[in-house]
């Protein structure tokens, strides 16, 4: 009679080896635990680092419909019939195999489902099942109604002694010196399309299960044809070489496993997008939406940035309260699933609109906005972190009584925040001009009072500004006489003469867009009645290029962003009549070639007012306003510029 000490192996004890003491008796319990440790470590590795399934180059446990009635073949695969495999290597190369929950199950030759020793129609099946402590295999029967049957591999391990296998008797001693543990398996069928799991009555402790196939069953017809079998094995398991990650994604496997340099979208989705004439991009997501039942109107300007702590900050106006107010929201780029979870109401009281934002060197936000409207309009500012903006003290920028000061825009250069705004001075000769005022972060005070930017009158509030690579701020304004540019040195207050870039744009207008690439110079984009125009500044402003992107007369609201690659940037704009706009993007490479326009956003409603922000990697985030839900809401998505 086989006598073995009770197992002392406990996987949670974290033992990894056994050390035999000098001069101590050797006990079976120590040797058996050593073997259990090794076996468990291998099983854990196979389960968690390799996974379940059939390895590459193998076809083990392939279920084949042969036209038999209530029967099918369990295939071993071609390797099991290869006569060139040496006998001593048959268990390594000449069997079909599959990993199930970290257990390597093998099959040496094809066998019919009904020929399994545990099949209930086989002689001795009940006795064998009792000996093994398992249930017999239930037969496959004709279906009463159309449906499906799951073909499941059931794997477990059995204890084998010399009573079960006389080969375990030592030939020289005539006694049993050790028992064995055998890995057994059987193929079962069960109604449905899944394996037993959880509290399913078919689950047996110590057994592991793998779905091999699903059979289509027809009422009153027991035939199992080849076309009735849907293979559900996980197949072609193989650990790839580290060079695969480097070749496909251009990063090391070490960084990739650590979560770095992963593409924002799957390569499959990226390729499909390119085949459709689109850009690889993520799904659209709402930005700080009000409750679904709210009829609030959210409006987006050009008050979006990527902050130094790795997040996207958006300021917008909304009438989700009693009147229009300024709101701010942020999404951490390390928690994209969390979205724009936190929304702060920056202003209260009288109406506030037209926010603009820039980040100061200490990481706080400098926010400017318009207070009230008409002749009572004024400009206020706040400084603080996102959570501090709601209670931060207002800093008056331009609040002259009876003078309309509106449409502010802020640029930060070093420790100086420069605020631009439009000012209408009443009197015998009304002036409508753009002004600026500089605020010093070190002294927390204004450098000067409101100062005229250019002696050009315009009632048009179309304006933009951007910081160039030399530290100057380029500004551009639209007047009845044309589009004019001026640069300003934020450190000294020095400014250039007003330079005409182009004639007045025809048709409806929208704010022009300035882009100052890292390599120097400036680009200006604006809409006309015939499409999108552009001009570039090197030593002077170059003659305008018209009709970018195809010259559609409904092209409008251009904006641009520089790619992670120096000299490459993307032009983004809306196309379509008001109320039916879509968003497009077009790339300009470092040698000056424009690519093909690609669709970014399309819906049956109006997608408009785009604004881009470069991501920390090879992505660009685009924000825009849409009426797709029947309400005006802000959305964002990012597209991939390189892998």
C-alpha cells in the first residue's frame, strides 16, 4: 500500500527551494515539496506570461466534423503523424498540445469523441470515472431546437501507484519506490458557447477548462458536419523576439513594457483610418459637459493649453447658470480615462465672456476675460492654480468707465504676461483700436497702463497673437483696409511699425491664426470667400498663398499647430456651410510640401471652431464645438502624426 506524507506545499508561503540539512534524515515530504515548488513556478509562468492556447506550428485538439451522427474527431495535428520524429522525442515534437491554465495537455493521436474511455457509452466508463473521481462524459444527443453546444477540454491530474501501473514496481527490489502524478484530460460537451466557470455546477475543484469549439446544432438532426464546427481554440502562441517591438514601434521592449512610447491607437485602427482617407485618431470625447438635461450653450475660444505638469487645460464660457460665465476644466494626460472630470466656475455675478489663458513659470494660470458687454465692458484677470481660480482675487486690466474694453488675449513670455484687448474710445472722433498692457510676475504689478498697439482703427474684433522663437510677440488684426501684423518685445515694450500682410478678406470673417514655428519666423492663416489663405514671414511677409486645401468657398476658421518634428505643422479648418461644418487637417512637411486634406470630424450637424494643442508625443489634440446632440457642446480627440 502506497504511503506518502501529507503535502506541506503552500504557494502563498513564497518558498522557492528546499535545503536538505547535513546529517538529517531525508524525508519524502521535503522532496515532494521541492518538486511541487518547481512545478507551481513553471505553471504560474505559463499561465501568466505565456497564456492559454495551442503553440505556433501545432494543431492539437482540433475539433473536426466528419458527418458522423452525434460524434466528431478530436485531432492531434500533423506533428503526431510525422514518421520522421525519433521515438525518444515523440513527447516533445510528435504530439498535439495545448496550454490550459498553465497546464500542458498533450494528445498523441486522433480520437473520436465517442471513443474516449470515459464516454458514458463505453464499457467500463462508469468504473473508470469512479476510480479517477470524475464524472463520465455525457453523450452528444439530437437537439430538440436549433442551438449551439460548447466543446470543452477538461484537464486535471491523477495520483498513480503501482496498483494502477505495474511499471512503477522496481525491477530489482520488487517493491514500489515512488508514485506518480499523471495529467489527464477529456473532451466534454455542454449546452451553450462557454466553458464552466464560477459557480457553474459543471465546475469541479482541481480541474481546468478550455473552449475548443462551438457546434451548431439543428433540431432533430444529429449530424456533425465540418461546417458545423467553429474553432474557438486560442492558437499560434509564441513569444516574439524583442526586436519585433523595435522594428514595429521604434522603441525598446523595456520601455514598451513599462508603458512608454505606446501608440495612442492600435496599428490596425491606424492603417484602416489611412485607407479611408482619414488620420489615425482616438474616439471623440466631451469636454466638461453639463448634465444631459441642461440646455446650456458652451462656447469655445482659443483658451486651451498643455500645462507643465502634464495636463490639458480648457477655459470656456457657458450659460449653465443664470448667465454667461467663464469655466475651466483639466484632464491629466496620465489619466485619459478620467477625462475632464473637474470643472471650476472661474467667474460669478455679471456676465463674463471671451476667456484667454497662459501658464506662468511657476505653473500657475494667468486668466483674462471680458466683464459685461457694450460700453460697460471691461477686462479682468485672475492668477492661480485651477482649483484656486474660483476664489482668486480679480486683477483689473482695463476697466475705464463708459469705455468698451473687450476681447482680451494673453501671452506669457518669461515672467511677463502681456494682455491685448480692443478698446472703443467715445468722443467727437471715436477710435477703435487694439491695446496692450504688461504684468510682471516678479513684482506682481503692471509695467504700464493700457498702451496703443497700432494706430489703426477697426471695429472688427478678429485678432490673434503668438510668441516667436526670438521672444517677440507677433500680433495680427483685421481692419477694413486689410490684415496687418505688428511685433512687440514683451521685455522692453518696443514694437514694430504696422505691416500689411494682405487685403481685406472677402465674405464673412473669423479671427486669423498665427503660428510661430520653433525654427523661426511666423505663419499667418485666414479665411476668405474663396478658401484658406496663408502668408509666411521670414525677413518680410511673403505674398499670400490662396486656396490651401482645395480652395473650397466654405472653408473657414483655420488654425495650425507644429508637429513634434521641427518644421512640420498641421493646418486644421472647418469646411461646409454654417450649421453643417466638418473638420479637416492637412500636413506641411519640413521641405514645404503640403499633403492631402484628411477628414478629422464629420457629423450631420455643425462641427466648428477648431483649436489644436500639440501633445507631449507624436499626437495633436483638437478641440471644437459641435451641435451633434442638438445642444452646443465642446468635444476633443487626438490624432496621431507618427508612430
